[in-house]
């Protein structure tokens, strides 16, 4: 039940019109955080220096378009009024009035009342208004007038309580609170007959316009005197003003009347059309209580509020549709209709007619685009596509998401990019008949066509596709061109048509398609003129809008040249919807969507302006004259003052001497840091969209750093001289020390030589002993060899004896003899032991290496290895090992196996390598 009730109320209120804002002049608000002052702004005036001056309670505020300044009176009283006459800024406060002049970038106050002692101690006067009449300055309180002729002050008391005095038709009118209007003649006050209806009224303004005198009362509205007859103003606005409480009023350019109220903001009444606009807190003002009105040289308004300041560009070609209520939401597309406007927002589709904003029923949700096709409006929506024709809404399609609509360059058909592909409308008069390109199921955001059966489509996320289709609208080829062209970063591709050529903006670079190579190629013309562009949208065939480094420009294509006009950032700062710029052209204006409404801008081909500027330079908040010297490593601030606050503010650039780059002047301020010492010049140029015209320049000299001053150079020379002297003394001392060290070194070298000689002697002795040992070793080797030979001979003799035994001699005789010979010639046991010991000593190192490498070898194996290493033959080895020749060969064969030798390897040579 609760759900049904909620749904009922939702549908009910969605069909009701909302009170909403209208297309209003641009308003720029300044609060206390901007000017660092108090709440109320009691009076406003523009000086001859084009700066705006404000009476802001305890402060006089000054704003030149770049910098806010605030000053207080010596007695710290509240400033109620301000008026400009020549170079003097007159102000009035409690028991005080005087004037300010500007010297060296600061405001200096001179008191008039204090010098002449015009106020008594018993006086309780505040100066609420200052005006000039017949060459004299009038300071008005509620009880009297103080006339100042430049030398003498004349004091005139009112015989009654007044609200204000007004100069009308070269006469001074005094508005009494209770007794009506009086004419002041000298010191006398004459009541004006026929105006008794104004008695007991607080009159806050009297203005003459077109031979009529208008009286603006606080609570009873407006009266008009014409041909001697005074009557209430015949306007539908007058009853509203009675309840709003008029505070101030003034006629301005183009037959417009401005009325500031106490609780309903400001009304701007157009006497040509008898229509009015109300600017208040519901739309754009910070406060509904208007305390003062001022005009600048552009005839634009400056409102002093009960809390803040508002600058209203009433004469600007720029107007804005505000929505601070949040009902409308973020506007993604806007179009003008014969009765008003259509808006596609994230809350749905809205129409604005007869100053009423209403949501179209059943269109809640995200709406993307509005395109005008002849007299019909095609609206892309998250839920499908809608048609608005002669005030009637209908749903054309349920295919989700109509992002953009583009006219084909080859015929009168239109292409629509949707969440799931591309639609084609061949007949504008019958939009119900639409065709879907088959075979595409991608979210397409931008489309274009300049060849038959070929469509270019940019994916909502990434990629550019070339789509070929047949006459049955069936896709025959779908090619990712960015991928085939090896473009890695192809996110957010945008398609732009210019003079029958399709360009592609990919990662801030411009490309065109080469049909011969089937590749994307960088476009030289656009890349040279439009670098770092993040978005672009066409206005008409000769104009387009682009977003470059956060700034909007309108471009007029004039032949092969591009005329560039910057749109001041203040009109859209923080309100651009990224990747969703939409433009709708009507007449000589175009509408641009913003996240809280839309803005109406005027097309300009050339930014013609007869601009005069003034440059004020400051270092540490101190004014610096032209061609001055500034300290090194200081910040130089240049205030480029044009005296223009509104839409006519010139498009200025500056250039630093020695460079070629033109840099935009941002909000009239140039800040320079880290300047090199020497002369420099800043030149400021006016850019008309095509050419740069020099307006002014500022020359200055950056002083050398302190460490390059004359005193520092003298100090450097002194220090260098001292260093050279100390170096001389140190060098001399070092030379003496060097001589001493040299003597010491000679002594040391002598000792070293003696030690080296001693060491050489010891070395010689060691070599001698080594030589003796080698001789002994050779002796033992010889002994071993001798013993070996002796053993060999004995063995041979024994063999001979054995041969004799085999002869035919007498056995007993021979036996006795042989035994005797064997006994004599036999090798005794001691000789064998000595032989083996000497042999082991000689080949000790060889035995150790061999045993470590082949631990499985026996002592007989090692002995055989030694004999083989000595290059002895098997026949020589046999008697030494007391085995037969055959036994030696067999032992050698087994040894080869233990040493893992092949048949080709020589055993003796192998043992020599160990």
C-alpha cells in the first residue's frame, strides 16, 4: 500500500510544473572570503581609474578586476556612503567624512570634517549619501546637509526627518519621511504641491526617465508623475514591489529599470516589452536584501547586498539558465523551441515554457541528446528514443541509449549512435521508420558518414571502427582501425566532421583515414592549430567549439585560417560535463549545456575591441614603477587592468622578452618567479582571434644576487688574498718539513738497505743449504741407482751360477763351490732395506699423490709405479721385485686396470704426469 501511495505522488508531481529559473544575465558573486571584509555593502561607485569602490561597514573596499584591497578609517567608524569625483573617492561615516586618493598603489585618506570641526560632541550624525550638485559636494545625514566647496563647509539642518536627497532636473529634492517632497532653495525648503500622496512614505529613490518622474517608496510601491499628475505606476510588477520593500532603484541602458528590494532580490524591468526578470536567492543571488546599486562603464550592475557583492552583466550577450533547486539536474543537451526550451538531463526530459519548468511524463531517467530534424526533435534517452513534434511527445524506439545523432554527408539521412549499435533514419518526415545496421552489438557513441555503405563509429569505451554494409543494411566488414593502425591509447575516441572530411581525435592527437594504405595518419593542419584538445563539437559549417586545457574556445574557420575566441572561464568554471559537450545553434547564438542548466553565447567572427590597459607591478605588495630594479629571487606580480569586468573584457596574452610563446593572461594577473638577473620586458597583447596587437609593456631590471654585490666582491677579493697568503706560508712550512722528511727518509732508506743486504745474505745461505740438500738427494739417488745396478749384477751372477749347476761337472765339487759363491755374492737384508728407504725418500711426494688419487693400490703396486716412473724395463724390474719377467708383465696389466687406463695410453708417461 505504501509503495502504491509513493508511486502515485511521484507520478502526480512529475506532471506538475516546477517553479524554476529563467534565462538570466550572468551573475558573479563575491562573498566575504573573496574580499576579506564585512557583510553589508552600503554604497557602490566606480572610480575614474575604473576600479570599483564599496562602503563595507568598517572598510572601504577597492576592486580593480584583479585584486581586492580594504582600508579602514583612522577612527575605525562604519563607512555608509561612497562617491567619486575626479581622482577623489569621498566617503561618509559616523561624524566623519573626507576623501581618499591613490598614491604608490595604496589609498590615502584625508579627513574634511575633522579639520573643520563641523560635528559637535552632542551630534549623532551618520553620512548616508554623498552627491554633487552645482559644483559642490553634499554630505547628507538624516538630519542635515554638509556642503563642501573645496575649502569651506556649510552646514544646513533639516526642519524634519528625511530619508534621502535627490537631484532631479537641476533641482535638489528632499524626501521627508512624514511631510512629502520638498525643493531646497538655498537654505530654504519649499514643499512641492500636488504630491501630497507621498507624505508618510519613506522614499528611497527618485528618478526621471522619458519626461516622467518615478518615486520609489519603501512599502507602497512606485509612483509616476507625468504632466503634473502623480499616480501609482501602472505595471504588474508594482503590487509585487509593495510586498518586497524597495531599497534602491535606477534606470539603466536599453530602457531598463533596476529595483533592489529588501526581501525579494532585484527586479530588472524592460520598459520596451513591459516584462521583468527577478534575480534572487532562489536562482543565483547570495542574498535577497539589496542595499545599494552601482553601474560601471559597461552599464553593468554592481549590487551591494546585505551579505556580499553581486556583479550582474545586464548588457552582456551572454545569458544563463540557472537551476539551484536540483530539480533539473545535470543538463546533457538543450534545444530551443518556438515556446521555450527542451532539456535532456540525468533526471529526465524537461520543457521550459511560459517561465515554467516541467518534467515530461514517463521520461524519468538519463536523457542524453536532443537533435532538431526540420521542425521535429529527436531525443535520445536511456530507455529509448523519444520524438517531440508540435508539442506532442511520443516514443519512437525502445532500443536503449541514444547518445548522438549525425546527418550523413552523402544524403538527407540521419545516423543515431546507441548503446547497441547504429540506427539510420532515411525519411525525416517519417521518423517512425528507422533501420538498424545489423551485425553491430557495440555501445557506439559517435558516428559519421561521408561514403555510401560505409560508417565510422567510435566505441563508448575504446576503439574506432570502420563499418561496411550492403544495401540490405547488413554488416559485411567491421574493422578496428585504431588497432590495425597500432594506436595503443584509443580510449574515448571522438569523431569530428570538417568541410566534408572526417577527423578523429584520439588521445589529444588528430587523425584522418588514408584509404590507400588503410591506416590512420596524423592530420597536420589540426595538430598544428589545436594541440591538447580534449573535446570538440560543431556549431555550424564554419564554427566549432573546442575544450583545450580546461578552456573553451569558439573557432571561426575563415578560409585556411582559424579565428579563435576564448570564452571567459568564469561563465562555466566547474560546470562542464566532461566528454558530453553539446551545442544547439539558433539565430546568431548557440546554447551550451552545463551541469546546472545551460548558457547562451553569441557567435563572433572577430573579437574587435578598442582596448586600453594599464599595468601595475608589485613586489612584496609594494608598487614598482616601470623600468625599476627589483630584488633578485623575488616574486613579481603584474596586474593587467583593462577596467572591463564583463563580457567585453579583452582577450589578453603576454610574452616575455627573449621568448616567442604567447601566454594567456589569466584573470588579469601575471606572476613571475625565478627571474634571472638583468633587464627584462613583459609585453601584453590583444588577441582578436587572428592577430596579436601590442597594447603595453613593462620593463624592469632584476638586481644581481646579494652574493654578487660590490661589497661581497670586495670581501671575495680579501678572502682570496688571505687564502693566497696563508697558502704561501703553508707552502713554505711544508717545504721545510719536506727537507726534514727527506733527511729522515735517507736514514730510513739506509736502514732498509742494510736490512735488504742482511736478508739477501740469509737468502743466499738458504739457497746454499738447499743446494747441499739437493746434492745429498742426488747422492742418494746415485746410491740407489748403484745399489740397483749391484743388485742387478748379483742377480745376473746368480743366474749364471744356476746355469753352471745345470752343466755336467762333478756334483759334490760344484755344489760346494757354488754355495760358496752364492754366499759371497748374495744381497744381504740390510742392503735391501737401505735401498727401499732411499727409494721412498726420493719419490715421497709421488707416493703421496698416487696414494691419495688411487687409494686401492698396494705397496707392490706403488713400488712397480716407482720403477716404471724411473723408466726401467720389465726385464730390469723383475729381479728387483724378485719375480719373473712374465710376472712383471702380468703385474703391469693388473696395474693398468686399477688406474683405468686404455690400451692406447702409455703407462710410464701417465705416471710421469702424477
